[in-house]
């Protein structure tokens, strides 16, 4: 697997994570992990971070070698 393929796959995964967090925020879904109720602000932070990583991965995958 080449560098651009790897970064593109990583960008798609991070974009999917960002979309799932955006859906959770929009619908107000509750998330519980091991009995711990994940606060909604966590999804806002995860949305920004995963969106940033997806964007950077996409940009890196588009650069010529």
C-alpha cells in the first residue's frame, strides 16, 4: 500500500468518525461506555479533531510525490 493510498484510507476513516459524531450531536443520542455516560461536549471535540485529521489526510493524499 502506497503513501497516498494509506493517507486516503485514513482520511476516509476519520471522516466517517466525524460524521458519526455530527449525527450524535444532531440527534442528541446518548452514549454509554462501560457504564460511563459520555458527555455531549466530547462529541464536539471529537468532531473537530477527526474532521481536522480527515481534511489533512485528504490534502496529503492529493499531493503529488
